[in-house]
C-alpha cells in the first residue's frame, strides 16, 4: 500500500493531466453535436472491428471441432456407399432374394506422426484397439490410398505407408480392368510403380489407377493415382509404368480407417485352398 501511495504521489501531475484531458474530452463530445456524431461513428467502427476480430478468432478455434464432426460424418457416409456392401443374391427356382450385406466400415482418425524421406515410411494415428482398430485395416483419405495398419496399441496404431519397400497394393487400370501390384521404389514420394501389366494392353498417360477387387483390405475402385509415364522394357513382356500418386503424403492430417467385416472369413477360406 505504501508503494502504491508513493507511486501516485510521484506521478500526481501526470495523473491530474490525464483526468483533466478526459474531462475536457467528455465535455467536448457531450455538448457538441458534430464531435459527438464523430465519436459515435468512430466507436461503432472500432467496436465492429473488435467484434469481427473476436468472431474470426472464435471461428478459427472452433475449426478443429468442426473438422472432427465433418470427418465423423464422412466416415459414416462412406460406410453407406454401395461399394461398402456385398450383394448376397440367392436364387431358388424363380425366386430371387437380393440382400445387401455390409462388408466395409469406415472410421476417422488424425495423423499425429508421418515420414516420407525414409526407405520404409510409417504413419501414427490417434486410434487404437479401444477404438476397434486391428492390424491389416486399410487407410485412405478423400484423395486415395495411404497404407495398411501394422501395429496397434490401446490408443494408437502404426500404418505402413505406400512409401515402404514392403508395400504391395493390388491395383488395376480403371478403363480396361488389367491389374497388377503397386510398389514404391524409394526414389520419389509422389511416384510409385505398377508391375505385371502385359505389354499388349493399350494404355496411355493419364489413365486412372484404382484398387482392384482382389484385395481383402480395400474396396475396389479407391483412387491410387494416374499413369505418369510408361515404356516397354526390351526382351520383356510387361510395361514399366510410373504412377503419379493422388495422395500428397507430405500433407496428411485426417484419414479414414477401413474395416473389412468379411476379411477373416475370406482369408480362412483362401488359406484352406492353399493347403
């Protein structure tokens, strides 16, 4: 308290000056119509700008929750798409019972870690076993395929990116249906290679590459990219095809996890056939 009194006493002339200036300003505004109108207009402008700035800041802060809600809604909508269902059509004599059985379920996740400059690249997502995540689930964005879940903990999961030496995605040329394996050769984060496409198949730059129906992880027709270049290798019966990936792996934030509800049944049957 003593220090406060000393501070006021030490600056009393300055404080008196501010009080008198404020009082003069009040009288000028209060008893002069022109100055009063100018002050009101200026006050309205300042207040409007202040509210506008505050609103912009509040909207920006709320974007994260809005994006979360939109991602959840998109995941639910993807789960309702026709390619998420399998047509289990049963024919008995002349009676056809057509039932759509859901095969794929989508859920949203955030990317909390990602690498693109290594030979073997992984992502970490903020979803784990308590959210229903399991190994071998597919991961995509609105732009296309990202990778496949490898490790799962309670709250997180790791994803083997397409940008990994062991990544193999069953892919096909959309316009003619010829399929092969998409691999990454470790040179460029935007380019992958499509293997096993016969050299007699008519293709051209810009042809769309999508997932095939031979995968137990991804639904068919999920975008992968487009043909960037191709050439027929001497004394070989297959093309060398470069695919420009549709996903920008250096700018990943929100993804979708794909759960094939019939994958185990399919793999168990296929493993018996392989015996």
